[in-house]
C-alpha cells in the first residue's frame, strides 16, 4: 500500500505563564489509502494531532516532529503558501459542528463553488454543476433548493453533509474528520458516517477518523490508535479490538454498555498515573 502520510514523534506544546502544556507528546503512525481511527477521551490530544497535520495549530503552539511527511512533502518545512494550497485541495478536514465551519452569510452552494474555484480553474457554470453533483453525492435530495439555502436554514445533519460536500469537492487525497458527527442525533450520525465512508472508499482516499467513541471508530475504520494524555498507548486492527492489551483500551471497551446487560454497579474507568508517563 502506498503511504500517504508518515508521522514520527509528533509533538505539540503551548508555552503558558504557568508552564508548558504538552498537548501531543510523541505521536507516530503511518497512513495509506485506508481508514485510521484515533480514539481517546476528551483532552487526549486527538484534535491537536489532526490540526498539526492540517497546519492549523494556533500561532503560539509549537509543533515538532522527526517526520511529518505527506506524499513526499515535508510539512514542517513547507512554506506557509504551499501549506495553504495543500489545505482543502489535497488534505481536508471536517470538524465537529457545521455551525462553526460554514460561513453563515454565504449560501451553501456558493461556499462549495468558492471552495472548488479556490483550488481549480473552473468556470462558474461548471462549478455550479459540480457543486450540485456533490450535494447529490452526499444524498441531499433536492440539491437545487439546498444550493441556495443559508447554513441556518438547514438541519444539523444536512449542514454536516454540506460540509462534507465542501471538503470533498476538490478531491483531496486525505480527509481528517474530527468528531464529524458528535453534534448530531444518533440516527442522523450513522447516515452521515455511511455517506462519508462510501465517498472515501469510492475515491480511494485516506481517512483519519477522530472520535471519543471506540465502538463507532472500530465499525468504520481498518485500524485504530488509542491516545491517552498526548501519547499513543495502543495501535490495533479494528477487528482485533477484543484483544486489546492496554488497560486503558480495555477500560474504554468495558465502559461501553451492552443491551440487556446488568450494570450494577456501573464500571468506572481507573486511570493510572504511569499511563501518562
Ligand atoms: N490553544 C491551546 N493552548 C493551550 N493548550 C491547548 C490549546 N489547544 C488545546 N490545548 C490543550 O491540548 C490538550 C489536547 O487537546 P485536544 O487535542 O483538543 O484534545 P481532544 O481532541 O483529544 O479532546 C488539552 O489538554 C488542551 O487543554
Ligand atoms: Mg477534539
């Protein structure tokens, strides 16, 4: 399998008045045209990992790595302009809540067209046709109508599908989806994930799927890395989740409820200080 992304010893830290916050502390993994899940509880450094790859670490954050390579491009030494060109065109990111990612004062169709025209020389007519086709691909039933709507006029699920359409319109090679459905109802969640999953397979893209939900991740990914306190504590095939070795992963698995199971008392996830060492 060709390697899309190589991450070796990635670190992200934030100097503050009271000391340095180490958000990511030496994360390593490689990614081909496959679906990789990153799981871990809130604050474990998942988003900071995704943002560092995307080049969206806030300016006061410090990113270092032994290797941060995307298709032969050294992301750490790439000039800002090159990284900007990569973003959206070759690496795209879907965030948790479409409300904050879509521009509230621009119609959905126009946003998708503008994204496309930022990255490719296409005329207005062609951009519109491709945006409509993309809205259809994310299973929006009436693309013509939705094209002219503003983000506040659509439901959360439709907004997130529009967001996915916008991220995939320029045909990126790598999609980073950071808790893409956590803000949605459970029923809508699965629809949106299925659409994303199908598009990723059809287009032969690499996917990094970030979530705190181990079960969701393992049902959508080939491989899973488990993060705790800024580090990878375990990497395993999604199909081999049951054989997880690390007590944190086992704890996450144990905390997932099973229908029909007696849960008294509820299990508590014990965290050991040495996991973060
Ligand atoms: N801009 C920032 N300045 C300082 N610390 C930050 C900043 N952004 C995130 N962090 C810290 O980085 C850690 C990891 O955050 P994050 O990657 O967002 O976690 P996750 O996505 O796994 O919930 C957290 O402890 C958070 O407080
Ligand atoms: Mg996060």
